[in-house]
């Protein structure tokens, strides 16, 4: 339960305003008393009311000073209360927005447009934070829903195969075991991809010098049998390109790109080119492949989890787990890099990654 403060900020500011006003008034009166009345002569003996004198002015000045101080006190309290309320009104709006956010409502915005001061800056920062949180939460919910669906599919297939085997004991057990092995392998691959994606999103890894050209050669060597199987020409070109980051994550990033370029190439006789270079202090990796033409409006969706163009990825033999470019995107972001996807006019895709160069 929220605990109300003993003294509100508005009350404290009000008392401060009134106190400073009283001190300022008292100082002014003291200045008048010390530097004005001291030059007024004392009254002669027995002539108190015959001419202005220090005694007479002191009595009049004392009553007037008391009335002035009382007026300053009331004016300071009332004026301070109103001024404090006006000054603190943006904080109340920010507090209301924070309270709504703590209850799960991230769509509310402060939009403090009638001020141009530090409170406006604070409100704008808070609105930006709420917008980022809302986007992040929506993305996480969508990702969780997609992941649940994709994980449920192989489990449902396994359950169906087991039910069929139980109802038909004479069925070929070797075929059943092979299909169960395939489904289980895909489930493990999907789970490992989800864990890797979560690790990349958190950005928890050790940074070390990495040569992108060596990583590209290692990834190409690993995937060369797959390229030869599909009759894809795989070339690695460029120069040594140094960056700083996680070696395993960068290797997984390049491997995913090359594998994606091979799998989504033309059926036969396609090409995949991996090129590395340094451009204006940035380490650049470019993977270009031939393939079917891609609509420009579909290219941004390729980095979304479980998507390939406009079709969701299914758990068939060649579909993959649908997280290849999503993992690439997360790894690039975790390394403070930039990922660009450009469709080739003749078909296929050009993927360009720009990472910070080695300091």
C-alpha cells in the first residue's frame, strides 16, 4: 500500500516561500529601523508630541511593521500554496502516468506540451521510456505466442506418432523412430535458437577482438557441403576486418546468414558471396545471394521471429526454425551494429552488417 508522506512537497514549498518572504520583510524593516530612525532626534523633555521624534516614530513604525509582517505571512502562505501547486502540477501528471504504468497500462502518455522547462524534458523522457517499454512488451508477447505455437507443433506431432504406434503395434518401428528423431531434433534446434536469441537480447557476453574475414571463412567451410548439395557456388572475398564482440555469437550470426542465403537460393546453380571490408572505421560484412524476387515491402518482416516473407515457417524438412534472421538482428543490435536488408533487382537478397571497428 502506498504510504502518504507526512508533509507534502507542496506544503514544504509553501512554508519555504512564506518563510523566505517573512525573512526578507524582517530584514527590510530592520534596515529601515537601523538606518532611518537612528537619524531622527530624540524628543526634548516634555515635548513628546510637538514635532516628529524618535519615540513617536518608533511607536507608529512598530505597529505598522507588525501589520506588514502579518500581511506578508498571509500573502506568503496563500501565494506560496498557489505557486507551489502550479509548479508541482507536472509532477502529479508524471506520478499518475507512473502509477498507471506500474499497474500494467503502458499506453498512457503525459504529453506535457504547455511548458518549456525541466519538467517538460522529464515528461518527454518518461513518454519515450513508456513508448519503448510498450513496444518491447508487445514484441515479447508476440514472440512468446509464436514460440509457444512453434514448440507445440513438434510436441503435437510426437504425440500423434506415439498414439498411432500404440493403436497399431504392427507398424514399422524403424519408420516411427526415424520420424520421432527428426521431430525431436527440430525441437532441440528450436529450443537452442530461442536460448541464443534470449542471450543476444540481454547482451550478456564477453567482448574480444574478432576478425570477420576469418569468421566468414569458418562459416563458409562448415556450410560448404550444404551448398554443394544444392549446387550453390559459395565464395568468400574481402580483406581482414577487425571488430570487437563475442566470437561465438558473431560466428553464429555469419553462419545463419550464409545458411539462410543457401537455403533460400535458386533451386540449382545459384551463388552466395560473402564479402568483408573496413569502411570509415566500421567493419562491414555483406552476404549476397541469388534467388526468387522479393517485394520491397516484405523485406522488413524477414527479421521477425518465425517469419519468412509473408508465410510463417513450418516444421517441415527444410523450413528451419524461423529464427535465423531474428537471431542475426539481435546479435547485431547487441554489438551496436546496423543491419540492412536490400532485395536484388534480379532476385535474391543483399544483407549488409556494419559493426564498430576495433579501437
